């Protein structure tokens, strides 16, 4: 299958290109991450893997990359700086720790996982991210979970614009304001929990069942195209110009989730899906995240 898959590329403001579809590995153990990333690269045709220090599976991801049949330079690898590592010194240590665990000399994208609530600290961390990029340890740098005001905090006091803002984004939470403001600033939007999340989404919150994957409107769209609801959700993301990293631990689903380049959603499909916007999150709002 991998020979047939041509994932579109998006050019970031850093000049670096990113495959628009990747594999997310939140809640995978090192062993699970190693197996599923290896399958995704070697069998399913993925070239973009999204992990984080907080996922505690960078070693497994690194082992999969080392063992894969695809050369490192053909892969796009993202990891993220955890909340405990804000501030210059901790940030500079954090990238070295992540690279050592991944077994890599650089990542393609390094992200601040959460902006937290302290403007001065966020700006200091961002300056460290700029240093990290200059050192060659990250080809591009960006943020996650930034609201427009966080992007302003960074823009007011920095040289480098974040390449991406990775936020919770799916038809229940289409994030029109963040997308518009990120576009204005030249920042690409990436979506987390694009399928509506796992059954254990959110930090420190009660589990929320995934309702999107069983939504009747999406089921009707999926039936019209002879595709699954997950494939419709991924297609909606791609046709919306978003960068999307669905997560699964099951090889057949990982393969299914990249098999989305032989159909197109119509305007009518988009109108139906727009009706699902109810503002419901599966994760935390950035203004309430203070866990370190
Ligand atoms: P699993 O890992 O058991 O396959 P997210 O929105 O964060 O990407 O979450 C995806 C959730 O949906 C995960 O719990 C994953 O579970 C499940 N999932 C991923 N791909 C599919 C698919 N093609 N069909 C049904 N469920 C899926």
C-alpha cells in the first residue's frame, strides 16, 4: 500500500515541508509505540510521527525510526516540551533529553506543549526554542494549545513566528477563531483529537466517551462515500487545510486512516458537518491548564 500513498505536503513559515497527515501516539507505551510506528512507516506509508516528552514513549518511537526501512531524512518527527520544562535552562535540557531518547540529532518540529498562564515564562521558553532552532536541534519550532492572545504574547517579543499551533480541533470544536488568527500570523494549524479523542482524553478530568465516531450525521456522510466515519473526519481536516495526526494502536485502523486520498467531501457534506459545532471539548481549555 505504501507505494500508492501520496500524502500532501504543507510548507511551514520556516520553509520546511510537513506531510499533512501523520500518526499521533499519545497513550501508547514504548513497546506499543515501537510496533505501531514501525507498521505505520513500513506498511501503511506514513512519513510523519507526532510524539511528546509527556507521552513517555520517545524511546519506542526512536527504536521504530531506527529500524524502519525509510531513511531518517524522509521522515518528519515532532516532539514537545512538557510543562515542567518551561524556562530557558530547563528547555535547553529538555530538547537534549528528548533527542537522546529518540536517538536523533534533530527533530523536524519542536513544540511547547501548553502555554500555561505565565506570560513572562512563556516568552522566556520561546526564546529558548529560538536558540534550539538556531542550534539545528529542531528544524522548525511551534506551539500547542495557544489561544490568539498567547500568539500575541510571543509575537510582541520574539524574532521567530511559531510554525504551527497544535490545538484540539474536530467538528464539535472547529476553532474558527484560532484558525483565522493563526492564518493572519502565518502559522499553520494542527489538530489534536481529530477523531474526537480517546476514552481517556484530558488531563486530570473524568473520561469522556467519544461521541463523534458514532454521530448519525457523520455516519450518513460516510455511507454516501462508502467510507468510515474516521475517514470522513480525516478528510474534513485535510480539505479544511489542517494538519492532522489521528491516533490508533490498531494496524488496520492506522492503515484505514491514511487511505483517504480516493474520495472528496462535497459542499453539502461540509454544510452538514458544520452543524455539529457545539463547542464541546474532550481535553482541557488552555486557560485552565496548570499541571506540571
Ligand atoms: P484505538 O487506538 O483503540 O484505535 P484521536 O481523536 O485522539 O485521534 O483519538 C482517536 C481515537 O479513536 C482513539 O481512541 C482510537 O482508538 C480511535 N480510532 C482511531 N482510528 C480509528 C478508526 N479508523 N476507527 C475507529 N476508531 C478509531
